[in-house]
C-alpha cells in the first residue's frame, strides 16, 4: 500500500543511505529527466525500501549483492556501497559480501565489484585526510 507522500517518505530514507550520492544523481539528470529520479525515490525508497520487515542495513546488503551479481551497474554499485557503509556495514563486511557473490556471479563480476569497493574506500580515506 502506497504511503500518502511517497516522495517525502523515500527522501527521508535516502538521506540515511546516501544523501550526497542522491543529490549528485538528481543533479545529473535534472536537465533531461527530473521525473526519473522522482520515480526512483517514490517507488524504490518510498514504497519498497521503507517497508517493515528488513532493516536498512540488511536492505543495503541485499542491494550490494544484487548489483554485484548484475555486473553492469557500477555507478549504482558505488552508490550503494557508500550507502551500506553509511548505515553501518563495515568495509570487511562489504569485502566478504562481494567475495561470496563470486560463487553466484562469477569471478569477473566479483572482481569488478571489488574494484568499485576499493574506489569507494579510497574516496573515503581521501576525504578523511
């Protein structure tokens, strides 16, 4: 059942996950398709990810696993690895998760995902210096 204000519900959730990443994505599409980001927030976050039953950390773990297995969504994987870290996952948990996905996705996809994870970790380290 949809919430009365799906966008605000979704926006509140994405602020916990990766507000800066959302703002970059929103701004990059503003001139061509602002509705696409609104749809993603309303449906993805306002309707689905805000449901009870799984906490946000588990949802981010599932999302990182799914994007790793897809193998062709590196920008989204980067966003969600950052989000997973923001909601309490550790770097080691991300590494283990991606390593486990090599069984299901194959080594090329897992290796590519690990490269994305390393980039996220390096960006965070550079920001903290």
